C-alpha cells in the first residue's frame, strides 16, 4: 500500500502498488484537531491510516527523511497507538541488506550500465587532463590559459554524468594530493591541478533497488613520484591476492583480515593495529561485519 499526495498519484501508480491518497485525511481538519501542532497532525493521520488498514503489532521503519521531524511524529504516534511496536534494525541485519545479497537480471543490468558510464567518464576525465597545457611550475591550464582548479574539473565531470543520466545521489569524490588519501574527502575546489599528484575519483549512485553503486578510479597526473608508485604497487599486490581468494558465501570480515595481513607486512597501520588509524590502511573492504 502506497500513500501519497494527490499531485503525485500518477507517478505513484507507476510503482504497481495499491495507491491511496493523503487527501482521505484532510490535513486542515487534522491540524485544527491537533491544535496547530504539525507533528501531532502527521501522527494522527498515520494513526488513521493504520487503523483503516488494520495494522498492529511489530512495524519496521525504513526510508530517508528528516530525522528530527520524523522523531517528533513517531513520538506522538506511539502514544496514540501503543498497540503498535515500531522496530528499527542495525544496518548489517537490515531486511534490505539481506535482499541485496542476491541480484536479479535487472539489477545486474543496471550495475553493468553504471560501470560502463563510469568507465566512459573516467576516460573523458583522463583525456581532458592530459590534453591541458602545463606551466613551468607544473600547474595545468584550462582552455583559456588560466590555472585549472579542481572545481573546474568537477564541473566537467558533473556535466558528463548528467549527459548520461547518471547524476550521483550524494555528489562524488574527486580529490588530489594528500586529500586523495583521506577517504570520503571531496577535495578543495580551489586547489590547482598539478603534475605528479595522485587523484581519487569515486561515483556513488543509489538506484531504485536501494543498491549503492560505488565505482573508484585512481589516476596519476602526468607522472608518478617514487613514493606514490611504491604505494600503488603495494595496493595492487593486495588487490591481486584478495581477488585470487574470492569465493562464494565467504565472509567479508575474512577478506578484511587478509587485507590487514598484507598491509601490516608492508609496514602500514591498519584498523587492527590502531583503532582509528589516520595513516596507512584506514578504510575497509565491503561490509566487514557481515
């Protein structure tokens, strides 16, 4: 059962679900009854929806919304309907996480399509950067001869993604130099693009199946410094060993342990040697708790 505003009924109908309208519960009347409290009004409408559908017992909560507003609504709702037990889940045990363990043909097709788009955009980014003129201080120049900034490149990447109907759901990561070694750093738009800098480029898109598609690309601008090349070789070695050991029904935490083994032997900190490492192997592989 899908409830929506009247103006959204046509889009809601495309879901194939049984659609009902909020208009069945006029908000003006409910707001007056709630004494002008909009959160209480929403809770009262939810109460009427549940009673009308005969819903009681344990009810799972999922979705994306303003946390503060929803907390206020559900607080009122629990007082209005104590016969309903609202249930939340930890991320690793979520109903959606279990559903994501398998992919149907349509999901696989979407993942492959996004992978293809990512490859195209990474290629366009690399071609653009390598086509730029370079000043004597190794700063790249744009088409007008001005110093090329990170924000200028991100704008082009956004355009290329939009042209392919692949606008990231939460922005994307494009960071250079030391920022490229800080997970989730989106970079400083005023940074100048220089030769010899490492680049991290990550796209994240949430598709209709609630699957997060994340694709990474690592580039070296112009040339690799000896330090960067050494680190790249170590990561590539770890990647190769992990791929060699991939198996069905294996736990992600086992691969995380293998990654830590490899990087610790190369002298790097990991989440096992330091609870919150700021250097070394600071990230993780997939859902390490699964």
